[in-house]
C-alpha cells in the first residue's frame, strides 16, 4: 500500500469535539498521505454516490500514482471519526 490515512495536523493534540467541516463543500473529509509525502483529502460528499462494494480509485495530486482503496475503506474511516467524536 502506497498511502495511509493520517490525522489532520491542525487538530493534533486536541480533544475531539463534533464539528462541521470548514473546507470548500462543508462536508467531512479524510486525509490520505501518499508515499511521495503529498497529503490530499477526500470529502464524504464526493464518495456518497459510490456503491459500498466498489473500489475507489484516485490519483495522487503530488506524483500521479493511482491509489485504489478497497470497498468500505472510506465508510469505515468516517465511522471511526464519528465514533471518536470528531464529526457529527
């Protein structure tokens, strides 16, 4: 795997509190770090129409490598963020 989910550095060391996303579309997002070091984020609204059993492909905006995420990868990430208390 040439990518990993990473914490948003702006929230490092903070206690989770449910928040609205302040990014461009106002929806929660996950941050993914490529092996090249580039960190990009994908919004829940971008992923909402994709079937649960589908793989998701997204090129790294830093190096162009295609990342293929397994089915359920993002649903699980958003679920964990909700359980931790980061998003509503």
